[in-house]
C-alpha cells in the first residue's frame, strides 16, 4: 500500500477506503464542486508498467461508457505528478462482502442479484463483459442499492487486449471458459453471478481449494454442490447459472432478472415431471368436421372420421355434400385392355356416360363379376401401362431426334391399334388430361389412354373425346396439321349421380365415408359426386357395411339387409365394436382415460360387456392398468408420495379386482427410506450448523441449538458439548492474544451497556500480527527500543480505524473501537477526583514521564513495556505517561464535526512534562499524524443482561 497522498489536483484526500493489488481508493473532497467522491489512485511506481496502466485506463473508459443506476458513475480523471487517478460516486453502503458476513435473507438475495443482473444486462448490451464479478466489486449506495464497480479487466466483445489462453479474474468466481483462457461473452458473467449467489446464500465459496489452479479445475470439471435444503427454492436458478456449457445457462441477464422476479413473487421455478393424471374431464361431443366437397372441379380428398367424430356423428347427424372415397390409384373398368384380351372394344366408339358399367354391390339389384378381383386386375394393368409408357417414350424420342427440329419429344406414345387407311397420314397428336388415365376417342376410333402420343394421323379438323369413369366427358376441337405435332390438354369435371338406400328397416341411419347423414331411410340423394363410397346402415343393434359406386348421370339403388346384434348401445346411440375401439384409442390420446361413459376404460368395458372375448378391448384395459401402475412406480421413485397415494386410490376405484399389494409395500418402504434419510440429513445439518456457529464464535447460539435439538428428540452428544467448551476456551485465548485483556469498568448511572477498556495499550506484538495477516499495510518503526510488549507507536488515527480495528474485528468476530474522550477520562480517574489517576501529587512510581521536563524518580527516556507501572483502582495500567493515547473525539468536542481531521489524544507520554500527565490534559493532533510518543488502547461495549437494562 502506498503512502497516502494529501492532495491530487483539486481533490483533498480525507481517508483511505480500501486497497487492492493495483490501486488504492480514498474518500476525497472535490474542492471545486464541494462534494465528497471516491478517488481511485494508480501509484506512480506502477505508471512504468504498461499492462497496469492499460488496465487502469480500460477501467476508466469502460465505466465511463456505462450509464446505469447499478453501475458506479465516473466523474473525472487526471494525472498529478505521475499519479494517475479517477473519481467516481462515493458508495457509503460498503461492500457486498460485509453484508454476506452478517447474513442475507432470501428477499435481500433476490433484490441484490436482480440489481446485479440489471447492471450486467446494460454492460452486455453495450458490448462489455465484466469478467471479475465478486463480492468486493459489488457495493451499495446511500439508498442501499447494489452498484457494480471495478471494471479493471472488463473487456469489449471485440477487444484483443487480453490474449486467448490467458485467464484473468478471481479464481473463486471464474467461469470454466474463463479459467481455460478461452474467449468469453456475457454468459461468463452469469456463471460468476451463480457463484456469487451461492456465496450470498451459504457464506462459503462454490469451490474451494489450497491453490488457484485446483479451484479452476473444480470449475471446469466438478459438478457444483447443491444448495442446503433451506435454500432449495433457488436451486433451479443455480443450476442454470453454473452450468458448465454457456449454451446451457441463461442466455442473457434479462432472463436471469425475470427468473428472480418470478421467484420473488412466489413462483416455483423447479420443473418436475407432469403430475400423474388422476381424472380426466368429462367428454362433450361437438359438431363433426366438414367433409370437403368439390363443385365441378376435381377433388379426391377424403377426411376419415376419428373415433371422437364417430361418437359425435352418432349424436348429432348433419347433412353435407358428399364426396366419393379416394381410391387413388383408381382401377378403371373401362381402361384400355391389351388387344388379345379385348378386341371387341377396338371400334366401340364413345358411349353415353349413363351406360357405363356399374359397380358390384352386395344386396343391390345388380349382379356380375366378383368385385374383389378388380383391385388385383387394376394393379396388373397399371404395371403393363407403365412398361408401355417407358417403351413409347423411347420410340417417340428417337422419332423426334431424327425427323423434327422444332418440337420437344412427346411425353408418351400410345399403344393404340392400327387405323384404317382413311386415317393414315403424317399428323401427330400429343394429348394430356387432368386427371390422367382417361380414354381418348377420335371419331369412332379409340386412340388410347392419356397421357397420349399418337402419330400417322390424317390431317384435318377433328373432335377429340376424353372419357374417365366418375367424370363427365371432355371434348376438344383440334386442327391436325400434316407432319406437325398438335398438342392439347383437357380438364375433366367430377361427375354427378344419385343414390337411393332402401333397407329392410325404416328409420335406419346412414353414413357415407364415415359421415352421418341427417336423413333416415328410405332416402334418396341427388347430385352427389360420382365415385365409390363406404356405406354403413344401422338400426338399433342391426347393422350393414359395404361399398357402393355412383356413376355420372346414374342413380344407384341398394337394398341392404341389416344383420342383428352387430351394434353396441352407448346411451341412446348404437355403435360398432370397431367404432368403439377407434373412439377408445382417440380418448386415450386425448387424455380421457377414466372419464365416465365415454372415457377409454368405459368404452373398453362396454365392448367386453357384450363381446367378452374381444382381445383388443382386453388389451386396452391391460394397457391402461399398466400405464397407471407405471405412473405410480414413477411417483414412488421420485418421492411424490401424495401423488402415489392418489394413484393408489384411483387404481382401487377403477380397477378393483387388481392386486396392488406389491405397490403398497413399495410405497411403504420408500416412505420409511425417505424418513430415515431425512433424519440422517437433519442430523448432518444440525451438526454442520452447530460447527458453523462454533467457527463463527456464536457460542450462545450453538448452546441454544444443542438444547433445542435434544428437546426435539435428538440424541444427546457429549462430544458436541466438549467441542463447545473447547471452542470457547480457544476463542478466549485468541481474542486476548490479538486484542489484549479488557477490563469491565463499573457501570455509570444510566448506562445502556457495560464499558470495557484495554488493561494496557495495544502492543507491537498485536500490531505485527495484523501486518503478518496482510491487513495492516503500515509497519510502524519502534525507534530501536524493541517491539514485543512495548506499546505500539508511530501509528496514526487513520491507521488504527482503517486497518487495525477492522482486522481485529474480522479476526475475533468481536466489535472493538477507540474510547471516547469521556470514556477515557472515566477509566483514568477510576472513581477518584485527583489531578492524576493516583492522586494530586507527582509520583514517578506510578507512571513513565520525562525526567528532563521535571518528572522525578523512574522516568525513562523512551517507552516502557506495558504494565510496567501499577494499575489504577479500575485495574488499568498507564492511563498517565508512557504514550499519548488516541480517542475517537474530534478536536471541536465530543461528536463534533467542526474539525474531524484533528483528533484528541490523552494521558501524556514518556516525553511529557508532569502537567501533561494530569487526567484533564489533552492534545489535538492531525488524524494522519504518526509520532514516537503516541499509541492507543481499545474499548468495547458489552450488552447488559435484560434484568439489568
């Protein structure tokens, strides 16, 4: 630590606030603006080190660019006689480190970390990464607001000031990527915020070890410890912040701030598995989905009804335009056949649409070929057509490669038969249709199937007719030119036909393609789209299902015979087993497993009630049971015992015949294991808390905790009592070693606490212990008289209150201070009224004074070891002579601020004349002054028992 400057430019230094490895911070008065500021100084000896200067300047620039209430404000910067400095807002609330020592509640932690997140968010938005977030760099303003400071190693995201591979920061708080010297971004600061959160909650570091290297390895490799149970509500935030990989953390400080806000509002941020499903809501049917129906355009889409729609349709019939079932690829009964199979069709010419062959329908007026053979026949026809297309493409391509220079090769060449000589010529026709696969006729001659490529046609104006089943005929006038390709394309419109349904029972319901019609039988539908339909007819438990084909321009009549005992009742509805199974599956997907009447379990049991041998229903119930048993096992494994109990109750209610004994036993054993684990955990937490109290010297609290633990049923532990007694003994020795023995003075009238004063002045040995710990930067000169038990000299008031006393308080956990002028005089007089502590006459046997200035007998020419001379009636040594003693009072009087740069010293010294050893004498001295005849003794307040207050 450098010697304290008195003045830098127009800043008058008042006192030191703190010291760091690179700079010192002082409170200073800005004499131009008459305001107190924090003055940060880079000593002159560091100005020759380029890296230190660069960091210091980087801190100034970084801080100055950031304007946020939670980031310290820079006022000014300058250089005076080689001393580089800058000034910033004074933060009287101290460091976060001090608040952590005293303990923080959850509300304070949320507030402080939230304000830090706001500061980091602003810095990151400006392109800065702090890189050294720690308790010492978080301070508090006069309003108690957290303020981020010390951007000495802050780095812009595009900065190259720090080389890759070099880790800079405080090891306890560095992210894994920062520890490895890798590039960092704002998520590295968020990791440090997580370490800081752990410190605020527990008072200890996330990782600790004997050296920085090991700590860094812990951050890189080791899983972070979990928070104690009392802080478990912060665990989700901790887990996100201290994730090893940046992409697993919060991706911005704003996300952290939002999480803290929600936590403060009482939101549980944990993410448990979804609660076990206990009971689904009642199922309420709605209108079925509308089936898309084309007008004159082509449309072949079918919306198959879901199980839910089937249930709904049964309750709420509706009349809608109907569309044939999509059978794509559609086998064509009128498709061109190989010449050897159907030569009679060669010259049939166009046929009226209403004379098209009709589909085979069970129980209808028609009879004919077995319709089940048609798909297989259509499949082979498709294969043959594909092979012909490939062959014709090759032939057409060769033709155009050798005869044409203007037209692209045709898509396909027809397999049409040879035409009569009157049609022979050199014209070429290329024709497409939508949909494809339509038959093409030229006059009375069938040319083939689209897509079509035909050559050797006679030139002239012709009408081409295109026919495809279920579509209206398409026509197009074409002009065929000799030796040229004529192209054409025809779009076919879906045909329209009629359907009449006359079953054996009247008032039966009818579904087409799964859609319930709003009419009952007998019924006739006019102008529905031509095509093939799935048809279902039902009346009570009687049922019929089949297929019907509606051709363009024709009305199909069917008279289905309903078979009894095919439907099952669901309320006032009658449904097939297949429909109920489908509906049950849909209910499972929708989560309606146990809903009364229409839930999956109810539907499966309805099926088994009438079809007890149905394997799908039995398997469905078994799957439901296994699902809930699995949920129960998961709840037990995850120790969600309330959910487990609810699930057991649910299983007993809905599956009463199933033995759940094994699961009941599993739940019982899991509860016992958790209870045992909880007892062990509570014992560990108790011992840990007890040891923490001993470590923090809170002996009364430790004793109360021990008594409360035993009163609540905890086992008596004699070793803990022995630990308490030993800790008290060691602590008493430690306090006396560093502070000296303090004497309790008799209570003054009206005193609110017991005053204790040091039996002697503080010695060199005690001050040197502070120097050895690194807290006292000033090592006072002993003038060659010796150190040890001699009173420490050459220490200023500022040295005492800024270095020694803060160190002593941290070292012992006690609260020491300098005595006030009034307290010092009370201790010196010891209840007497004489001029000196021992009476009214000069007596060299009681004090060390200057023989040269009139002190007789035992006066020394330098200070004597403490307690060399007799104590006064209060047991206090050297209240007169030996060394002047600093008090806490200003020179303007006790509690005065008129001239607090000058403090009162009392008692005289080895260098003083007799009159200055009188109790009433005093001396006003600069608080920064050090002298070989000045030292000090300590004071302390001891709370009075409640009975004495």
